[in-house]
């Protein structure tokens, strides 16, 4: 149950997440806050470490609103630095280690990061661009990647100067994946994160919650589950790297109650032959976001995995979100649910006009949880904004969807992935659903490629099941016999795997570029 002081704090319009950890350290000092492998840090120790980190940042001249970059594998030290930065009013910019060295250097410079917290693996990756990075380096893993964290910290018992965190201050800067170009820094205010914490009580987060963190700490996907856990005095169990069997063993060992996973992780977990032998009865709620989540997979999870299942549809930028409580709406698994309380979703056409109910349109959203803007990119910020006749600010998602008769949102496709062939709109997700229905197919992505006759034409990149035995032309004919004339595939290509981001999104830009790089223009 929630401790009464925390319950009262949650009723406030705003509170700083870092301040709540003081409360937990006072009331339940021995409660485990962070667990990784055989290590555990309780709230008393976490609170003290956050003080030392905040004091060290202040000693180094960082002020509220300044930025530090963190680029490393998930660890207790990573989480402590993030939280300690918040206590000092400093905004962490968590960066993906999988990014190219050039992209990392760009993001560090764009954020204006004064310090870079990293590990040995990231330091090696940055070697080619190290001369362009001026941020002071601090090693989280005890390596020679920079000044050792323990050396950099202020002495045990040090206290920072108090900081009165304001709702509009930047909480963090989350960089977009860069799958469609140069990553953009999404500035999320403290008020946005506080809203996430307040809503989390509805999903069973409290001081007894145990959340298994199996997605990277640089991802907004992870943070919307991590911060409610810590803010409410629960325990976060960290996995530096996901593997399905290891995940289930940890879930059973720690009596995990909550988790946030991407569809690809759920797929791998449910495919394990011995899934049923693990005791997952402590689960209260499971979450999913970030990539298309098939109705069949949702149904399988509901049948075999205890606890509720919630799909969250929204953007890192904020705006409107939709929630599908799949356990309450098993007949709506093909949708992403209805707008969350306090969130407004509308659909617009290419001219910015709202479309009639039932018609497809670009999804735009408004809520109290919205980014301030893209860091240092006012034009990009304006480009993603849409305002209604009253001037209310919405954010464009770039996704195409439609509402069904019950007000549930059905996703159709990404606007940028839509193929316009001979003047007809083709949604790759429609074709992908047909291709996946073939028993030889394990995975598929459909992309548009240049065509002399049609402008664009669809091509399917297919991963076969082990032992799958079918020729590309045979599969193409099978698909084309089941779709409309304007949807027919121009080609089928086989691949060993689809390129994906660390959180499971298919990198369609890479597929398009690879196909075009073969100097093919279809007739």
C-alpha cells in the first residue's frame, strides 16, 4: 500500500520526483530501491548517493537547466546519476550506445552536455570522434573510460545546496532514435514526468511494486515505468541485456509485479518451450509500447501470463496517448485503445482539416504531458505542431489511424511509410498482415521502392521460419492472389533478419536504402 505521506504528495499539482526519494529514505530506509545481479541498493543508500552526485554537479559549476549526457549499459550507477542530476535541477540526456560515433558526438554537442558519464564499451566506440567531444568524461563502470565515479563524487555525507525544482524546467532530453534522419532532442519538462507518476497508481504501482527493467534506460519506453516505480518507493530490477530465459528467472526470483516490454520481447518470451514452468503469479500489470503489437500475441499473453496487459500508444514527445487495457477489452485487441483520461486525440487530413469519424487521418494529440520542444530546433518544433480553430496546441504523430464506432483507435500505418502507387494509397501494415499469414513466414516488412510506371511500388522483405521452404516468386504469387490489384507486391526479397532499433522498431529506411543501393528501379 502507498505510505500516507506519499499518497498525500500525489494529490499535489506538482512535486519533484527526486524529493520523493527523501521520503522513502526516511520512512523505509532498508527497502530495496535498485537491484542488479547480486547487488542491491536500499533507499537510504540511494538517497545519500544522489546527494553526493548533486553536490558534485554543483561543485563542478552546473546549474539548474544545464545538461549532462549518460551513455552506457543499464546499471545501478547509471540510475543513481540520472536521479542525482534531477536533484540538482540538471537535465540528463540519456543516449543510445548503439548510435554511431558521429551521431553520439552530435547529440552530446547539441545537448550542450558539460559532463559525459560512460562505460568502457562506449569509450571504445567514441575513439574515432573523441577529439570533437569536449565534455568531461566520468566512468560509471570503474574502467579507464574517464575519471572514476567514486573519485569524482563528493565525500560521503556531502549535501547539495537545496534546489526548488520548477514544473517547466527540463527533466531530461530524450533523443529520437534517428531512424528517419538526424536525432532530435525532445525536451520533457518535470511536469510531464510528474503526470506519468500520478497516473501510475491506477496500474497498481505502489511501495510494494517490483518492476523488471529489461529495456534500455535511455529509452522513454523504459522511463515511463522506471520513474513511477522509484517515485512511489518500489523496487526496480535492472537487466543490462535482455534474454528471454534470464528474464523469466528474474521475474520468478524477485516476485516481479510490473514490467514494460516491446512486442519483440514478448514474442521471444512466449515462444520459449518452457514458459509455463516459471511462476509469474505475482504480476499485477504488464505494459507494451514502441512498436506494432499484434492482436494474436496480445491474446496469447492474456491466456498464459497472469496479471493485466496494457498497451500504451503515444510519442516520446508527448501529446495525446491511447490506452488499451487488453484484459478488460479482449474484443478490441486489434486496436490501441481509447484516449487516456485528460488526453485528446483528433485525426486530420493533409490540409490540416479534421476528418469525419470512421475516416483515416493523421493522429494528433493534446494533453498536459507534452514536450517543451525539440532542443535547438524551433523549426522542427513548429513542424510537428498543429493547432485547432481555438488555438489549442496538438502534436502530430506521423501515424495514420481511424476511430471505430466505440471510440477505439485503429492504427493503419506510419504516414512516412505509406506508399503512393499510381495515385493509390497503400498501407504496408495491410500487406504485412497478409504475408505473415503464410506458414513459412517468420517476419516481414513492406517498403515502397521507386517504380518507372507507378512512382512507387511495394516490396516485401521476408524472414522465413526455420525450415521454411518457398521460393520468392511463389510467395509473391500467394500474397498477390489475396490482395487488391493496386496492392500487389512487385517483389519479395528474403533476409536472415530485419534491421531493428534496440527497442524493436523495424528500420524501414535502412531497408529502402539497401534495396535502392542495388541500383534497382522496378518497371
